[in-house]
């Protein structure tokens, strides 16, 4: 049985984490300062990674039961991987601006598309 409310909450959490990573990156670029890996970077990256794994499993299980409009399991996996990467890269000001922003935008789009689809499906219930 798919826990739709949990999947919705995970999606909203990841949207927030994606936006936070973007803010962290902007701050890192403006100050030019890297944060300590073990006390700052790793805890955030680990939390994002764990949430991504759980979210991807939930969404893909739901996709196995019902078809999603304009979304495919490969996109869920890619968004999960990209957000996990972004969570680490955000802390380093030397990260390529164009590449970082492209990943953030891509992840954000997939998360918002997923959120829209989840809300649509929950309204149908």
C-alpha cells in the first residue's frame, strides 16, 4: 500500500531542501568561503541523500501501481541523484555556476511536477 501522505510530505521536504541548497550556494559564492566538510557539509548532504532515497522508492512504487502524467521512473532517479550531488556542491564556491543552477532548476522542475501529480491523484481519491 502506498502512503500517499508520506510521499507528499517527502516531496515538499525535498523542494525545501533544493531551495536551501540553492541559498547555501549563493552564500558560498558571495563570501568565497567553504564550510567544514564533517561538521556542516556531510550532515546536510547525508540528510538530503537519505530523504532522496526514501522519496524515490515511494514515488516509483506508486508509479508501479498507477501511471503518472509526464513523469517516468528514470526522471525520479535522475532528480534524486542530482539533488544528492547538489547538496554537496552547494558548499563549494568554485562549483560551476551554470552547471549547479542547471541541476537545481532540473530537480526543482521534477519535484514540482511530482507534487502537482500527487495533488491531482489525491484529489481524485
